[in-house]
C-alpha cells in the first residue's frame, strides 16, 4: 500500500528518541515529531507511547526524499470527533 497524505493508518512504534518516535507503516518508517504526539505539552515521549506499541497515525507528508511525517495527535482527534 502506498502512503497517501491525509490518510490515517495503523503502525508500530519501532524506536523512540528525544525528538520523536519512529513508526513503521506498511514496511516503511516515518517520524512522529514530539510536537505531534499529544495535544498537551510532551516532556517525555515514553509517558505516552513505548516501542512495540501499535498506534494510529495520520500521514502528514511523504517527501520526494522518502521522508515520511506522521502525527498521532491528529489521528486521535479524528477518532475522537
């Protein structure tokens, strides 16, 4: 499946850094920046998610260079509405 901007898909957290979380979706890995984890201020990402966890993410962008930008916050707001 090709990732399309605006779609909400399920992925698996594969790594957490101090600036975000890497999530694997359909064999590709994208970044959820720390600002896209939750609506509130996030000091420690591990308070919200952990490696191996399945999460719903919204595809924000897919760059020509292969970089994929994802958001948990925006995927959660769509489900909550």
